[in-house]
């Protein structure tokens, strides 16, 4: 679930993306030809200012074992039906943040939403991901847990679908969207539970119990 993104304001791209990407930095959305658009995607960093990343950057990260290994080190993998908690940095929206690269320029460039990394790591780079905020695909959580980075719980949808699902499901008092800690508090609490269990060398079953307790901790009290 994501709020509707604001219009892109940062078209600058890192120098390592090459001269073609440098040209893109001078263009507005209406100036970009379709074949060029396919090489760029809009990535939301968990705040209202989207940053566009060249597709070739995503490709280069997925092709670099050290980058993928750093990602995997922050993802707690469980069974397919379970959420896979993100253990790294968390954005204000409760999504994981993964620093795929430290790039020059504006702060946080090279830091991407962990669930976008998780989805595209399996399915490949998605052209026009999050581009328009209307009809172009966005990555949605089936499980409503923003901190979940399981590819089994992620699907492509539109921003409109994502909003209507949120409007419908956030009223469920037993659902993740009702968490009184907010999505970021929920993500952090679950990650903390996993890290404590891992630090103590606990079994997966005990860590599952910790995660479940952390999830329930944030649900509003049911009076009767
Ligand atoms: Zn999940």
C-alpha cells in the first residue's frame, strides 16, 4: 500500500549511468520518447519525492552478487505463506529501505524500497514501474505488511487498485493496516523481534512466535 506519489521532481541520474542517462536528466516527462521511457523507472523512496532510476542501474545491481548478498542478509526468509520481515532500515511509510549503492549527488540516491528490489530480483526489471501514478504498474503487498519482502506476497497492480484496496482493508481491526503503531512502527517492531530471536540462536518456531506476538502487539483492543 502506498500513497499516491507526487509528480517526479528529481530527474537527475548518477554519472555512472552514462551519457544517455545524463541526457534524460534534462528532460521532463512529456519530452521522453517511449523507447527511452522503457529504460527508466520511477522508484519511490518512502517519502513524497520520487527519484527516477535508470533500468540499467537495477540490472547492474541484480547482476552483482555482493549487492544481492547484502540484500539477502537483511531479509528474514520463512515459508511461502509467511511474511518475510525486512531487518534493515525502514522508511516513514514502513517499507524497507535498501542501499543498493552509494551514489554521488542528492542524499539517498542508490537507496531503493526493499520490496521493489525483492520483486524485481525474481521477476526482472519492470519497465515504467511507478512511472505515472495512474496506469503504470506499482508493486502491491497482498499481505498489507509494508515491511514484508517476500516475493510471494508481492504483485503488480495500479496505484488506483492499491488505494482502493487500502480504503477497503484498513478498516479491518485485525489486519496489519489497523496497527496503532503505524506501518513504520509495525515494521520496526517485527524486525526487532526477529533480531532478538536470531541473536539468541532460537529456532525458527520460537522466532515465529516472537513475530506473531510483535504483530498482535499493535492491533487495537477489541472490547467485547
Ligand atoms: Zn507478507
